[in-house]
C-alpha cells in the first residue's frame, strides 16, 4: 500500500470518525489516569503527614530521661528494658514505613497507579499500628516522667515570678536605693539556684531538684515581701520619722518660750531614744531585715504622733487655764452672793416656814466655798510658778467649776423653795380676800331678792364655804406655816365657793324670771280665768321654794295668752319693774 492509498484511506469519512473516537478515548484514559495519580499523591501526602506527626513524638528524649531516672530509682529500673524493647520495635516499624514510602514515591513517578494504591493501603495499616504503639509507649513514659513535668511547670511559674520581681525592683530602684545592694545580692542567689535546679534535673535527681525549687520559692517569696514592704519602711525611717522629730523639737522650743510646762513628757529623752533606734533601723533596712524593724518603726511613728498630740494638748490647755480661772472666780462670786442673800432671807423666814434644816445646807455650802477659794488660790500659784502641766491643772479647774455649778444648783433650789412658799402665802391671802367678797355678794343677792325659801343644800354649802374661809385664815395665822395644807385648802375653797356662787346666780336669775313672768301675766289675769289659775299655782310653788316648777307653770300660762311676743314683753316688763 503506497502513500497515495493511505491518503485516500484517511479521506474516507468513517475512517476519520474512527480516528477521532480513538483520539478522544485516548485523551479520556489519559485524564482519568492523571486524576487517579493526583488522588494517589494526595493520599500519599496525608500518609506522609501522619508519619511526620507520629515521628515527631519525642520518644528518644523521654526514653533517655526514663533510663537516666532508672539509675537512681529502682522502681523504674524494672520497666527500663521493656521501654527499650518497645522503642526498638517502633524504630524497626519506622524503617519499614520509610522503605514503603520510598517505593510508593517511585511507582507514582513512573505512573504505576495500581501498585501505588496497594502500597498506600499497606502504609495506612502500618501507621495505624505504629500510632497505637507510640501512643502506648509515650503514655507510659509520661507517667514515669510526670514528676519532672510537674516540676517543669512549677519552675516556669517561679521564673515568671522572678522576672516580675526584677521588673518591680527596677521600677522602684529609687525608693529602694538604701537596700538595693542586698536586693541585688538576693537576685543573684536566686539566679544561681535556678542554674543548680537545671543541673539536678539534667541528672534526673528530681528529689534534689525539688529541694532546690522549694529553696527558690522561699527566697522569691521573701524577695517579693521585701520589694512590697521596704518602700514604706524606708520612707518611715528616712523621711516620716525624722520629719516628726524635727517638728516636735521645734514645737517644744516654741512651748518652752511660752512657759508651757512640758517636763513631764521628757521630750528630749524620747526624741534621743527614737533617733538612735531609727538609725539602727536604717542599717537593718539596708540589709533587708524587714521583720526586725517593721513593727519597731511603726511603733516609733505612733509614739511620736502621741507625743505631738500631748504637746499640742498642753499648748491648748495653757490657753484655756486663764479662761477657766476667770470662770471659777465669777462662779465663786455668784454663789457667795447667793449664800449671803439666802442667809438673810432665812433669818426672817426660816421660823415662819419651818425650814431650820436649810441652815445645815448653808453651813455645808460655806465650807464648800472656802475649799473652792483655797483651790483657786492654789491653782493661781501653780500658774505663776509653772510647776504643773496645764492639762493636769485643767482637770482640777474643771472639777472645781463643776463643784461651783453643783453648789449654785443647790442654793437655787433653796431660793426656789423659799420664793415658792412666799408666793403661796401671798396667793392664799389674796384668795382669802376674794373669797370674803364673793361670800358677801352671795348673801347680798339672797337678801336683796328676799328668796322665800332657801334649800338645805344651799344652806349647807354656805356653811361649808364659811368653814373653808375660816380654815384659810387660821392656817395663815399658824407658825410654822403648813404650805402644803394651805395650798390644798385654798384650792378646795376656790372650787367650792365659786361653784356656790354660780349656783346662787342661777337661782337669782330663775327667781327674777318667775317674778317678771307673773308681773307680765297680771295684765291679762282678769280676762282669762285659766291664766289666773295657773299664775296662782305658780305663786304657790314660788312661795314653797319650788322655783324650777314655778317658772315652768308661769311661762306655760303666759305663752298660752301671748305665744309670739312673750319673750320681748317679759324683758320690757322687767326693765319697767326696776
């Protein structure tokens, strides 16, 4: 078949279609094969990732630690060979996996998909097995090395504390300057202890490493305590306390110039002692001996504050002494005058009111006045000689002023009793006069209106009223005068006599009304027989002393005749009757 025949063959339609189908089929097969290869490569990458993950577990490092620990720990020695055997087995499995991985990469390069797929299946099975082996061995080694891991975690925390302490020390270096050398020395000790800890850990001497870690913990805690407490204590020793000493010395100098008594406070001795002990405390602080000086410095600060307060109290008391002397002097003058006046009054009235016992009060207060005058003179002498603290003198002066107040109160009460008794006597005399006038008025009204009948009640009340008046007059003549009985009698007499007075007024009013009504009714009496009868009845009741019934009968009779104008006519008739 020559070339021309071949060309003719290719020009045929069915041949061209067949060629196109073959080319498409070839391309499809090629694409599928490439896709399979790509998927296999992805699986290969996943397998390699799994291999790298399991390979990254630090079994050799942990095994070496366990073997080293076994040399010092008999309990671990029993398991050391088992660990080694498991590790060797795992290493052999790793080698097998590496070999299969290399072979799989080669077959993938030359495109042997089927072979590569079988290798990947084997690799997954091998990785499942070795992952389980590594996990088991790693877990067992972690259990053995748990103490080391725990110590590693603790030492990491301590290192962080150490770094923070160094940072704080740098930030407070100015405040801590007096103690800086000792603090830096402690930092160096702790750094050295960290190095020693690492050496013991490297040698798997976990017990000794633990002891070193506890030492680091103790030193760090102490260093932290120093950094926190020293600034305040250094401020006290170098600033606050020296300033307090200077202020107290200056105040003492000023008080001495004003002649304020301060010897009892021993200011110089106290300041010298505190100054000396503060200098010793400053030396202790430079050595970071916090616990030695902490309480002592604060106690010195407190003592100085108390000393300052005491000095200020003496200064204030010195100013108040003169005022209290003046108050005491004026108070004494007042009670002396009251004593003199009360003595004069009692000479006149003691027998009258039976108060001879007040003479005992006057004698007692006279003694008190003498003692208070002597006390005041002594206080004045103390002030002139400046021989006692002003605060002590103030206590004495306040007691004396209180005694003056008590004496004044007692004398005032005596004056009140005397004044009250006099007032009660005067009141009784005035009331007696008023009661006499009222009794006279009562009798005048009874006689004026010629009351035909006075009831026994009025007669009895009248007799009782005269008894009250006579009792008051008799009590006023007695000596000593019984004020309590006199007041009670006067009050009872007032109640009784005023009540009688009101009753008589009411009775007189009733009688006037009866008479006016009958007078008015007489105008119509001849014209009305019934009116005449009722008025006659009212007159009989009136003469028999039944005034209430008489007024009722008379008014009823007249109202029957003049129901509308009765009241006005009665009033008019009453006016014309006088």
